[in-house]
C-alpha cells in the first residue's frame, strides 16, 4: 500500500511538472517548466489546496535518491571531453561559485525561517500567558 501511495504521489508531482512545462510552452517564457511546476506545488501547499501528506512520501523518496538523477549527465560528459579541455576551468569555477551561492542562500533562508519560528513560538507563549492572566483576574472578580 505504501509503495502504491508513493508512486501516486510521484505521479502527482510529475503532473505538476508537466503542467509547468505546458504553461512555459504556452506563455513562451524561458523558464524551465519543472521550475514553474515547483512554484505551483509550493503555492498550492501554502494555500492549503494540496495537503503535505499528498506529496510528502513521494517527495522524500525523490530527494533521498537524488544522486541517481545525476548519473546520466555525468556519463554524458564523457561525450564532451573536447569542451572540458577548452573550457573546463571556467565550467568548474562557475559550478563552484554557483554551489557556494546556493548553499549560502539556503543556509540564510533556513536560518531566517528558524528565527521566525522561534519568534512566533515566543509570541504564542506570551499570548497564552496573557490570556490566562486575564482569565484568572476575571474569575477573581
């Protein structure tokens, strides 16, 4: 049953990717359709239209096996050895810099999200404390 649920969730995520590709094709934008599909999934999750439980298992599996998706491109590099000889250093520098930028941005965003969660938790505790104080004062009257 779990396997079928995972397959269905991956199919749903793939459907969003196809929808994004269709939108990119129809609107003639130079943004990958899979990225548009990812934004659609994000927005639907944030709006509550799609529940996290509908995609969580499939997304977790895809992320866990993400390295497998890099094998075909790595094998394809063998065919372009002449490009690596000509522009290999530039390619490595661009990949390295983009990796550092992505890691720094991800770390910054994760840090800010954690900070916001802590602030919200403190505010909730304070609101509950204030509410209980008001209720106890009312009951004392």
